């Protein structure tokens, strides 16, 4: 665990955008045998879009954001109650959760998200965030030794939260939806007729990274195609910002 944390911190300090942060967190999660992770920041202003950084299947994250599942997600609802570290699983809430909340867990399970460990955080400004490490198993192996690793995992969550706040502070709003600077830049250059390869050369990143940001932008804007995302950008009056 010590080596996992050390490598994680090094990657965090070298990160410059959401893609780097996602890669760092995915590596740390894999280091403790969780193939999936999700960092969620609940919107501080009603109606604002939440921030989601994860390696969950894009079909699930798009649906989650578009349908605003966070308002019913039992994991998020529990995290909102205060600082906490807790495990959960699709097979463990059937007797006590309302049907609408259980359906969220069952829908996630269809995408290989069956159980995990969540660390909720509340900063001094009242902002909420949660980091979830997830698995396709309802009872992931690490949970059997959670007491041993709980403090270290809490440090991982807090460090990730701090770096997300610092790296992604200057967001842009498109038609009422918050995008990260990189997502906004990739969408803006694409709106000007640039290909993903062109944008990668302009921004000094890989084509894969450009595609990553465009996919995130589409999910947040609730659209299926890049052209639809560009239309939302144009409607906001920022296509030439």
C-alpha cells in the first residue's frame, strides 16, 4: 500500500488536467484491486451540473448525468450525511432501500459496478465530494481487510479531492453546464473545424486525451454527438471565446 500511495502522489503532482488526474486515480485503484473508480462532486448550486471523473463505462456515466441519478443514488445520499467511509453492494440493500434507490444500484451492476468502497468528504465551505472504488464483485476482497487500509484510503481520497479543486478550478460554463478548461478548449477548437489530431497538436496532448475530453463534454451536455455539443456551445455564445 505504501508504494501505491507514493506513486499516486507523484502522479497527482505531475497532473495538469482531468485526464491526468483520472489516470493517476485509476492506477491507485488498480493497485488495491479495484478496477473502477468514480470521483463525484455534488453541485453546490441547485441546477448546476455535478462533476464526475471516473473510468466507469461511458454509457453508464452519460446516462447517470443525463438522468440526474445522483439525486437518488443511495451511495451519494449516504455520503451527503457527513464524513464517512463505507462499503456497499447491489445485493446488500434490497431489504432496506426504497425501490427507486435499489434500481440505481441494479442499473449500475449491469455495467460491472456491483460493489465498492466510498469515502465522502465535506470541506470547510460546505462543498461535498465522494470518491468510490468499485468492482464487479458485490463483496470486493479488500473489504475483508478494510480496517488495515482505511486510513490510507482516506488519505488517497483527500489528496485527490484537493488536487481536483486546484487543477480544475477555472471551469467554463456552456449553456448552464460546467466544463473543465480542457473540455472547453477541446470543444472550442473542434467547433472551429479542427480534427482531434489538430486539437492534440494545438494543445500539446495526445489524440486519445482530446477524445477523452470530448466524450466527457458530450456526457455533461447530455448529447450523443460532437456536432450536438458544438451546437450547445454556439447557443451559449462562447464558440469564439
